C-alpha cells in the first residue's frame, strides 16, 4: 500500500509537468499574465528624494516586469497623498496601460507641505482599495505599494482605519506592500502590521529612496536615436489627442539618458507583444514612440490604418495642407525611417540590457541593492506566478 501511495503521489506531481511539455510540443503559447500595480506615495516635503527617484525609475520598474516572455499586460496606477489642511489630501490616478500617461502624472507630483508628522495614510490606502478599478479576476496579480515615512492619523474619527482596510483588500485579492522611507520609529510597527494583515511585504529604504542610476556605454547612442525617433511621429486623432501626443513627445525629449532608454525598451516590449498577437512578422515590426495610441506612423506600419484611409481632420494643419501624393510620400518616408531606426535601437537595447543585468548583479553582490526600484522589482518578481 505504501508503494502504491508513493506511485500515486508521483503521478499527481508529474502529470501537470507532462501536460506543460505536451503544450510546448504542440506549439501552444503560455497564457499572458496581467499585473496591476498601484503606488500610494506620500508627497509631503520630506519625501522629495523618493519622489524624484520614482520619476526616474518608473520606466525601469516597468521594463523589468515586461522583459519576461510572454510579455505580460501591465497596468499602473498612482495615488499621491498628504494631509488635511494641505493643498490636497489625495490625488488619485486610476490604473492604466498607458505608461506615458502615468509618467506624465507622476512628473507633476511635487514634495511639499507636511510638518505635523502623521499623514492621511488611512484615506489614501482606503482609496487605493475602493476607488481604483481593479480587475475582479483572482488570476490577476494585484499589488499596492504604500510608500512613505510617517504614520497615519489615527485620531480622524471619519477615517476607515488600516486594519479594516486590510480586510477589504483581502476580499479583493489585493496584496498591500509597505515601503518605509527613513527610520521613524512610530512608522515601522504600523507599516509592518499593514503588510502582515494584507499578506504583503515590508521593506525599509533610505529616506532619499536610494535609487542608483546605471549608465551604460550605449546610452548616448540611444539618446540620439530617441531624438530621431521623436521626429518620425505624426500625431493623429482629434485636437485633444494630438495635444496629448505632443506632450508625451516633449517629456520624452527632456528625459535623462537612462530614463529615455528604459522608456524605449518598455515601448519595444509592448509593441512586440502587440505584433505577435496580430501576426506581424519581425521584418514588418516597428515600435510605437508614444504609449496609448495617436502615432499615425505606428498605425500605418502595423496595418491598423491604410495610407488611403487616413482621415484629414485627424491630422495636424501642417500635414493636412499637403496634397494627397505629397502626404503619402511623406508618411511612407516616416514609416521607412522608423523601421531603420528601430533596427538600430533593438541592437543597442539588447546590449544595454546585458550591461544593466551584469551591473545589478555586481551591486547586489556588494550589498548595494536596497533602492526603491530594486525593492519594488524584487517584491513583484517574488509574487509572480
């Protein structure tokens, strides 16, 4: 009987593995993950270093998540919080797969105010659980990162307190993680308790956020391509859409070399994922230069829009003035230029990823892997299926 039990146990363990092998042999693609992440950030004056670090590293965090195969669906949300009697208590930006848009919103966060130590942590955390439109599926990984240095006000009578919020989070399959900046003694036990109650992780980092820029030998070349790629964009849509696209291009042009490179890597991963689903071959693949649509060159290259079906009223006045022949020639030139630049970019991004991976390994071995971005990436990696 004992041998029979062992045999049955072995069969139960090996059966799923055999099924996976069969799927591989049949050429079935593994299902894509969906990952939803909301950052709840203290934006009072003492958090200046972390806020600036987050602005520089949000693309790097997204890049690490999207680097796996198949490329997961990633949605990011933001909540900035301060306290009552401040310029605002909370600013809520719902989950979006348009990371350019989330980046633009994050760039507007400024660390100001504060002073009485406790902040409106409870309200911010409650809104992360109840106002953010989370996917209802249990199969979706849903993570909140509460990032701050001060404890919550527990004296606000109309607040929902964090123990109750953690119960609500559990019902929605949300994992609440806490990142303590600095070493304020009154914050530590509460941050640890929130993480424990909501099945999350607690980490402590430097008050400044501890992010470290990693420069690579190819950053200058990528920065040059970043500027050239920006010129190939033809904004397409109504006047509001074209304005948004122009704003994204401007932000991309102003970004530091490291940020620009991580951004281009994210867009490349996302575009390749779309190309795979639509059946576009490697030879025809191009990346969008702006996330969230509105890039006519990408639409034309991917076949979503035909050259003869371009709508006049969705073009800028400059392109609208061209004759039909001039416009088609101009757009064809931009598509060809985009493909040429994309091929160069893909080679450089591959070299950059190899360099960054090696450098991160070196930093980890020397005990310097404790920045905001590294800790967030570690937690997400651990939680993924």
